[in-house]
């Protein structure tokens, strides 16, 4: 990401995206492009490997929730393809499509041997798919980066067929005060430190910042309801450090 004297910078002088600026989306894309090669290693280290457990656990929650078989699934904001590969493993007969708005991330996903081949560059807020294309739209650790969460939720609902499921996995604030204290210490202090060890602190300073600005678990459920979904629920994972949000596209004729 190019240094920008007007935007926020970390202690080592590296910039990070600022939601208050009109350039936020562009800044997010540039930031993810700049860390695409180190993304997996950083993620496993910063979460002590728990991220490898969270995606399968979220799919386990999804399977207890959904009504329809998964024949066509979309991974939005696929990054290096971790969730798309899980989807392909879990639903071996499904067509799995994966998109991300960072070309560098899509390229990194494509270099992984087991990533589904239907990969493309697309913005979640303007998906290049017809209404009702997918039985499942899934995303992991993407929602807090959306410039317009409400509008993007409507777009995700649009590409789901009636009765199709949404799964959004996202970091969340734990309910227990003790776990919450540890959670904030980790994200505010340990994560940027690991970021410095990875070369630049900015992208990892953005992580706690983006969590602070993200709506509460209850608010996210309300936003999904307002975006046109039905049966929106939140399922806490790992003491609520992450939450799997599940929702269903309304039946034909019930769309708002
Ligand atoms: C934290 S990474 C998560 C990647 C992957 N889903 C995973 O589980 O590891 C967030 C990803 O979302 C992508 N992203 C953020 N906003 C997006 C948008 N509006 N449209 C498409 N992709 C987006 C970023 O480029 C980045 O690759």
C-alpha cells in the first residue's frame, strides 16, 4: 500500500485503511494485495492455528442449519482460498466458485493445488452473477472490510436462490469479560507485534481497528434481517472469539 500522509500510520510508519475516508475500499484492496504472500503464515501464527479449526466448525454449524442441498456455492472474499477448499471437501459434488476483489489474493489462491478452479476477481458489493445463482454464499473474515455492510448483505441475498443459505464467519467480541480482556490484549498488542515481525505493522494495526468499528453480534443479525434475509442467527465459536452468522434467502414472492 502506498504511504499516504493524510491517512493513519502504524508506529513503523506503514499506512493502514481508514473507514472514515472515501478511499477506504481502495485502501483495503491495496492492503490485502500487499500481504497476499504472507497471509496464511501470519494468520496461523496470530490465531495459534485456531483459524484452521474455525472454518470447518462454521461449516458444521451450517449443515445443522440449512434446508437445501449445496449444489452451487460461492466463497466471497476468498483470499488464499482456505474456505473454498473446505467447501469443496465438504460438498464434493458441488460447483464451488471463489471470488476476491484483490487480484493478488486470487493469484495466491490459484497457486494452491486444491483450490477450486472457478476463481475470479469480483467485488462482493457488485457480484457478476444473476439473481438466485447459488444455494450457499459463504465468507470468512471478510465482512468487517466491507465499505457498506448493509448494501453488500443485500447483494449476497440477491445471488442466493430462495431458501439458500448465507454463512458469514467473522471475529467477534466475546461475551465473558475475562475472555474479552485477553481478546483485546491479543488483538491490540500481540497481533501488531507479530505484524512488525512480518515486515510491516500497518496491515496488522488495521485488524484491531476494523474490529472496533464492526457492529456487535446482535447488530449484525439485525442488519441481515433488514437486508432481506430470514432466520438470521449467530453461533459463537471458541467462546465467542469468532461468530458464524447464518441466514436464509426468503422464499419466492417473499423478497422485500
Ligand atoms: C481477512 S481476508 C480473508 C480471506 C479468506 N476468506 C480466509 O478465510 O482466509 C479478507 C479477504 O477479503 C477480501 N475482500 C475484502 N473486501 C472485499 C470485497 N468488497 N469484495 C471482495 N473481496 C473483498 C480481501 O481482499 C481479502 O482477501
